[in-house]
C-alpha cells in the first residue's frame, strides 16, 4: 500500500503530527501507518515562530532522521521556505519523504495563488511520486468558500494530490468543498471523525494540537508536584529508553 492509497480507505486517514524523534516514535508504536511533522511544533521547539521560514534547517534535520522509520513520513514545509518554485522543488526532493504539506501563506499573509500553483507544479515535476498536499489558508484569514474553492482548484490543476483547508470549517462549507474538489480533502479534527468522513473528508491531521497539549501537560505535571498532588502516570522511563535504543540501532 502506498501513502496515496491511505487516503482512499474506508475511513479518513488520521495523520498525527510529530515535532521530534520521541513523539514520532510514540506515534509509530501506537500503530499509525503515516506520520507528519508539525511546522509549529518543530519551529517552536527551536524558538521560532510559525510561518516565518525560520525552521527550514530544523525541518530538514528532523525529517532526515524520521525517514528511517518503517512508516510513511510527510513533512510540513510551510510555504517551501522560498518564493522561488525551483528552490522549493529542490528542497522537497532532498527530503526523501512520501509527502509534503505546502501552504499558500507566509508571515501571516496569503500569497498570490499563481505563485503557489507554480511551487506545486515545480515540486511535482521534480519529484512526481511525492504526495503534495496543497494547504489553502483562506479560512485562517476570514475568506469564504468561493475563494477557497478557487485556490484549491487552481492547485489541483497544477498537480496537487490533496488539498488541506485548516481552520474551523463548517459542515456546509466542507460538504461543498469535498463535492467540488476532485482530490482528497484534508481538515483538522473540528468534528468527530465519523462525521468528517460523512462530509467527505479523506484525511484528518492533528496539526500542532499534540505539541500544544504536550506543553500543557508538562506544565500540569510540574504544577501537581508543586501543589502536593500526585504526579500523573506516564510511559515508564525504561520503555521510552528502549524505543530510542531500537531507533538508534
């Protein structure tokens, strides 16, 4: 089965997003056949803001380690870290991943859809087998479904294998989107999985949620100890050490 095939199963592909080797190993042990990276988590771990093109090196370094895992890896590469489609294509080709998430905004602003379509086309020309998930950020910026569809269809025409619409997309909008877009549509877990499936979603990414939840949990652990409450249960140290030993070997 290919990474592409996972988007056409009986249920949507649930894609957990890792921010380091440890989180990826945990997802792998939990049985996920594909793991993505989260640009927010990778960047934040290094002290970078998201969407600022600051985590190019960190993303490359993490992916270089994760591609050794016995699962499909797809990398969140923001907008490709460049305005030049050829540079974006070269960067993606050098990762050796099954897929990439390529977004049409940078520094908090939507980019010209023609520029983004050119990046999608360049990546597919350079590496036809990579699954390009073209992210449409209109919902982040308060635009409506016609604007989203216009961008999404232009990216499909450029060769995108999937379309990702993050944000709190409503039921009617999602249904309209999945009916109009001829490739798998990816969303965040804004509704229960079965309901998203019924609305036509084919991929559900966790995005930065696991990273943000992990940070909250870490603070809660420290607070429990400070306040004299029992520390919560966690995966035993020897088990996590063994995961890393297996990875290293």
